[in-house]
C-alpha cells in the first residue's frame, strides 16, 4: 500500500481568484489616487496666484495703479507674459486680459494654466483665474465654468 503524501500549496483557481481581486482593487484605487494627486497639486497654482495678486496689490498701494512700470511683478508678467509657478512648475501664470480687453491701472486678471503632467490631464481644472476683487474662476477642458469643482 502506498502512503499518501500531504502536499501544500495553492491551486491555479485560487491564484486566479487572488489575481482577479487584486486587479479589481487596482482598477478602483489607481484612478482615485491620480485624482487625489491632481487635486493636491492645484495648491501650487492657488498659492502662486495668491502671491502674485498680493504683490500686485502692494504695487497698487504704492503707485496707485497695477500697471505701473516701477511695479516689478507687473513688468515681469508684461514683458515675458508668463511666470512659472514655483515648486514643480505645474502651472504657468499669465496676466490675462480683463473684460475690457487689457490690464488697466485699476484691474487685473491672473490666469494659471496647467503646463506639466499630471496637471495637464486635470480636465476639470485646466485653467484657474483670480482678479483684483478676489473673484476666483476656473475652466475645464471644454471651456465651461468649473469653479465649484476647482476652488
């Protein structure tokens, strides 16, 4: 009579079930993780827009207008027409036109556009705006208003 050998291990079916469960978890978790990363990277745009707006406000206090040639941040934005956000440089800050068509001595509109991945894939918040009144707006990839999702 032969003695039965007790073998331990996993069957192919058990391994396939485990791999399927892992695949489902990754399929759910990874997109959620990427969304979280994009949301947290938006803080770079928020802080840069706020910083530039405060510097423009100081110019207005000192010179009585935002577009004074002695205002360093205005001349930088006006001359090179863009400024990289500090840190990972996910955003490019520009002095966008106000509704009247140009930056004036009494108004400005700052715009942060995503220029580096993963933020360029943030289709909900492709551009963020801040004006002299503190009004915050945002546009999605199609150009529709997405302020409530972004700010």
